[in-house]
């Protein structure tokens, strides 16, 4: 196949990856921004979302779309509830002391991962997409018989859905009372408390919401990728990369970085192996933290 | 002989000029008080001298050598000790271990082995030797302030910068402190930030008054007491 | 003359460990050998985390550097075991120096993430050079090579004694460090870094020293693991092996020299026991971390020390 079409295809796959990554990373970024909590268990919330999606889809039966819609509703709610209660039971008691909180979320990572192993088993599970039409990309149609350049309607749907959800989150944060309360808490916890904002509840809600975003993106991706209890590592690493490069706590930076890294991850993997791409990305992240802790797009140091 | 001097010392925080001192000279052996209304830049000024923060502009000399770019820990090695305004000790360690650190630092500087003696002497001078093996964090506030000074003493500095040492102390404790500072001044030059005018007038040889980061006046306690500008600044004229 | 209670206690523990080989079944003897190697790793980590207050999430990198430093030189350059072991330590120490110098520009949470990222990059690098490192699967060092002169390090009894020697030397070095003048400065940095700086100590070389020493311990443990148990693999560079020393230290008691040994023994047998019940035995790690951080920050020996007048170093 020529490089042109291959790049085209890679950027389409990159866009799907970027869209899902943006959602997942947004959850991590929100939690860090509002609560100053580095959530190492974020990838496990993603994994839980995927496993629950499989569980729901395989138990509802009927047309795959019914199971998918069910998963789309149940997985984020359930994962959000689990996260909020973890916040209430563990993180709140630590008074969100940064280093202790990280250690606790590492513990949470193992608990969720091993809990999923017990609950759902070790086997990788597939979820059927609600629809999956083959769409030929017109410019190259028929140019390579058998290798025809195509995408699927479901992939396009994932991109559209992610954009819709991102817009909704943006509206939620900028236009609703809940968003206002979250932003007020982010700016100054003590003052927010003095003004009668129930900071503890806002924190639990934020932590749950961040986890729900990870679960939601997992539901979207799981018809393309399989679900298994060890799948949390990659989304965690990529979200970390995105959030740090984008500037800790900066939502706009997070989105730009997700787009950049998601897209380039797709494109780079045309030229390099994914492992090499990840090595470069992790080193870049470490160097960014060492030499430019405000991130590449963030304006303020944390 | 001038022990420490600063020229055109400027510190900006964002757009705010916190310190702008044209000339400052501190002769050896003096007790110098730095006074001024709240927010006059006193702590920022002495932080520049001891190296906790870097100046935006200007030069600082100590015993003839330029220390403007010298990091704080190296200034300590030259003989500049700083005690914190907000008590800064090691609460989980014993009083002995608290003073042992500066004593060890001092001993390493003259390659001697007398750190343990030095530590006990410092505790004795502030009257805490009987509590040497108690936890610092469990001591009364006044004792913690004394410990803070003992840590400075154990460094045997040439210049001891005391940032509001009597803040929050009771009347009787302040008297003890005055005696202590007088005794320390026999071996070291003392630069004292102080709010308590009674302490300042009793101890200081000379007084520097800062207002809005600039030197408003400098002179003997009598001169400062009589200075109209100083009265205006303090009364908020 | 004053009796050095602390030194006597540590020597007694070392003697007790040595005696264990005569009363334990071969199975438990093998376990204890493994525990002593891992405890050496955690004893070094304790100097960094327990005494200096720096929480690294990337020490598996140094463990793996020691392991591969020894394993690769034996496999590809036919190094004898006696030369491969110090090579592993040197590799880990050099890497710790480099990464410490970079990571120590940050503090707190950023330090944790930077060390995590460097270790992750190292782990991925081992996977990338799969051809030489054999990746996650790893490779086995042939039994014939795992010997020093006539001494076969893979035999049960010699392996136990080798592990015991490495741990004993490590423990005594750690004891000497934390009771030295430099050790006092490390503790001071943990308790109040700014104060320590204003007492004339530049924190950076001390912190870097703590990273390097803990890296050397990790390297020694990694190299010993390769020589004594024969396995070399990228999975030893994974995040799990960075979490392990943290867990051992937290459970046994951060900032107590014997803490990591106690923590290693408890966790090892806890996991061993859990493994019999469930495939999800790693849940022990998660639950232990959460419970410790919530309810028992001082760990086992830290809590005991509070009741013994604090003489335990």
C-alpha cells in the first residue's frame, strides 16, 4: 500500500484514539484540577467500564444496540458510584494529602484490577458493535483490491460521540451551577467552604465524574478493542502523558495534548513500533516535568 | 569595620516592588534593629541578605566578598545564620538532635570534633539543657522559640539574623530574650527584626526603618524616636 | 563503656537469620533466601523513603539494571559470576545517579511521577530490545554459570548463605549510614528541608546520595536475584516491582532499619497464602497499601519504636 493512503488510514485510527483519549484524560485532568489528586487508579476505572460494558451487553441479549445503549448508561453510573465511594471511604480520610493519596490510589489500582479478575475472569472479552457498516473511502476505492481503504461507521460514530460528550462536559463546567461549584472549589478550597459549598461532596462527585468519563470512553472503544482485566495500564499511561504535557489541571491543554498525542500515536505507529513511540512519549513526559513543570500548554505552575 | 553591606538592592514580585534599598551597611559588633509597619518588606529584605530568595537587582557584600549569587547554605558556611519568623524546628526530633545539626555543620567547618559539646552549650545558653532529650514538638511555644535561637547559636555565626524572635511571647519570656540577645551580641553581630518597641529601644545600637520596601530613616534609637517621618509612617499619616 | 544496644540487636537478627537454615524445611529456606534478597532491595529503599522522605515509584528500574547488568554480561560476554555481580551494582548505581540528578529537580508528587515515568521508559526499553533481553519472558542463566569458583550458588544451602551475606552486609551498611552524621542530615531533610538548608546544608547532594545508595542496594538485590535464582526478565522492571519495596517499608516501618525485613517476611507469606486461595492474590498488595496508609503509617516496627523510648534506629 502507498504511504498516502496508509497515512490517511492511520490518521483516521488516530482520530478515534485521540477522541477516546481526550475523554479519558479529561477525567484525570478534572480530578487533578479540582481536587489536586493524582489518580493512579484512573486506568482501572477505564477497565471497569469496559468489563461492565461486556457484562451488560452479554446479559441483555437481543440486538447488540440494546446492550450497547444499556452499557452506555450503566457502566459510567456504576463506575462513578464506585469511585465516589472510594473517595468517601479512603481519600477523604487522608485529607487529600498528596503523597498519601497517590499511595492509596495505587492500592485502589490493585484492588479494582484483582477484583475484576475475580468477578469477570481472566479471559479477554469482545463486545459487538451496535452497527458496523463498511465505509469505503472514496478517493482510494478499488485502488487496492483486498486491501481496500475503508473505515467503519462505528469508528466515525465514536469520534462524533466523543466530541458530543466533550461539548456536553464543557457546557456542564461553564454553564451549570455544578460546574460553577467545581470551579470555585478548584480555585480556593477554603473560600469555597466558607461560602457554604459542601467541598467534601463536590470532591466525591468530581472523583466519581472523572471515573465515569474514563468508563464512558471505555464503553465507546470496547467494540473495537477487547476488554480484559489488565487493560488499564495503557489508558493510564497515555492519560498521564496527555495531562502532564497539556499542563496539570488545564482542561484546554489536556484537549490539545490528547489530540496531538492521539493523532501522532496513530501516525507514529506507521513508522515506528508502538513500543518505541511509548518510550519516547514517557521520556518526553519525564523531561517536561523536570524542566517545564507547567506543561507545554499550561500557563501556570502548579 | 563593615560586616555586611547591600547596594541598590531590589526585589520585585510580579509588578510589585517589595524591596528597594539604596544603601545598607552593618558594622561588626552592632545590634541593629529593622523596624517598619506591616508589609514594609522587612522579612523580604533580610531573606535577600541570608539568601533565602534571590534579588532582582543589586549587590550584597559580606566581609569584603560579593555574596549576591551565593546560595543560602553557602552563606551559612560564611557565618550568616537566620532564625525563622514562624518557628521552624524539627518537631519529631529531640531538642538535642535539633541543635546537633547546626553544631555538626559548624564542627565540620573548622574540622573539629566538638559537635556534641557545642550542641549542649547552645542548649545551656538558652536554658533548655535539662530538656535535651525531650521531643521538640511537645515543648511549649516559648521553648520552641528559644530552641530556634539555640539552633542559630550552635552555628556560632558572625551575623545572626533574628526574624521577630519575641513574637507571641509572654512579658516574662521577653525579658529572658532580651538578656539572651545581649549575651549573644558579645560574639556576633545581630540583625533583629522586631515589632516590640520596648525590645528595640532596649537592645538596638542603631535602627533602620523600612516603609514600602525603602529605607525611611536610619539612626540611633533617640534619633528614630524623634524622627517625624517615622512617626507619620507608623501613625499612618 | 556504653553498651551499643542497637548494634547488638541487629547482629542478633543477623545471627538468628543464619540459624534459621538449620530449623527450616528446604521450602521455607528457599523462601527465606528470596525474602532476604528482596529485603536488601527494600532496606536500600528505606534509606530514600523512610529516612530522607523521598517517595520514588521507579526503583524497579534499578533492580532490573542490577539484574540485567549481571545477567547480560554473563549471557553475552561470558562474565564469571564474581564479575557479573559488581557489574550489576555499578550499572544500577550509575543509572540511579543519572535519574536522581534529573528527578531531584522536582519534589513531592512530581518526583513520584517522574521516577514512575523513567522506570516505565526503562521497562518499555527492555521490551523493545526483546531480541537481547527476551522481554517479559526473560531468560534463565544456566546453572553451570551460577557459581563462584567451586561454590554453586544455585544449591539450596549455598544460595541461602549467599542471600544471608548480602542481606547482612546491606543491613549493617544501612545501620551505619542512618547513624552517621550524613544520616542525621537525611532525617533533617525529611523533617524540614528548608530549615536544613538554612542551617548550612545543601540538600541536593544528600538527596542524590540517598537515591544513589538506594539504587546500589536495588542493583545488588537485582544482581543477586539473577545469580541465585537464575531468572532475568523485563517483568522485574515493571511497576509492581517498584511498589513492592514501598509496601515492605510501609508495613515493616518506614525509617526503622529492620522495618523492610519485617515487611518483606509478612508480605511474602501473605501473598504466598493468598496464592493458595485465589488467582487474584495481588489484591493483598492493594488492600495492604490502603489499610497501611489509612490506619498504620508507622508500620509494625514504627509502632513498637514509639513504646521503646525511640532507641531503635
